[in-house]
C-alpha cells in the first residue's frame, strides 16, 4: 500500500514535469522529444508496477469477507509478521499491523498475539519492537509472544506456527496487510498448514481508527542487537531471494 502510494506520487510529479517541458520555450524540439521519451518510459514503468502491486494484494471486498468469517470465530494465536525499525520510530506499515492486531485482540477474535521477526535490515529485533509498541497502546503483556528467528515473510509464518504449536496453541491465524496476506496465502496453505486462517486488515476499519491512534514512546534499546550485521552484508542476493521463497527455512526450529 505504501509503495503504491509512493508510485502514485511519482506518477503525478512526472506528469507535471512533462507539462512544464512541453510549454517551455527554452528547449529545442529534439531536447523536448528526448525528455518526453524519458518521462514516458518512467510513467510506463510506474503504471506497470502499480498494476503488479494491485494484482498481488487482496481486494477490499476479499479482506472484509475474510474478517467477517474470522469475527465469528476465536483464535488461540494470531501471527503478525515483522517490519524493519529505523530512525527511532515505527513506520506506517508497522503501526497498521500492530493496531490491527490490537483490534482483533480487543474484539476477542484473538486470545494471543505473536509478533515475528529477527533483526534483519536494522539492529533491532522486529518482533520485540512490535511487542513493545503493542504493550504501549494497551495490549496486555501476558498475551504477547515474540518469535525472533525469522528473516523473511515465509519464515515469519513458518517459525511462528511451529513455536505456537510447541507452546500448545492449536487455532492459529495470520494477521497482516492485504499485500502480504496474499503473497503468503499459497505458501501458508501448502508449506505450513491449510488450517491457518488469513485475517488481512480492513483498510476502511483502520481509517476509522486512525484519528485515535497514537505514537507512543518505547525503550527501543531493549530490542537492540550489539554487533549487528544486516542481511545484505551477510548474504548474497540469490540466497536472500531463496529465503523470500522459503528455501532457507530451518525445519528443526521450535521442534520439541
């Protein structure tokens, strides 16, 4: 969602540039044509990316339908994948996921929440950071769990499911944004468990909640990892891509 918004903003700016170039008298015809061609290619790239993102995200209707089904049930644990933490504050994506988890907890749909994510791109354990924010906005600590091995979305759901089962939780769901929920849908069903339900957040519901959302201060140093090395330095591109596809999973993690 945030990526799509950034691309829409870029799209608007390129249209403005194109209009200014065509109306200017200080450019030669050949220079104008060259600039127009470059802007056209940028616009084409942005539009193709927007189409790709839209196709990889669950629709609002699908999200509402999945939430309605979930609201008639109760889950022992909902799994919430992590988001990198940097600059001493949470991103809109992290904020949305944490508040959605709290919403499900407050509604009684989720009995417990597991935030998943290691220190991957920044020296802060993502699951720990999200746990601290959840506590700061009112989720009881005794209902929060952290999974800190996962470095990719596929590992978030796999490791968290294994840890949840090891802890004795049976009924489990994945709660995240519509984009990630769709990206993980097939992997979750085939590689983890077909019994895991998806509860992607309903954008309209979050919008209604937004005026009452806060940005609490947390002691993020509690989640700091000394001697941290980012994954981009530890692993090559091919290994990271394999990790994204779930090919680097440790099958023995969280096994009894």
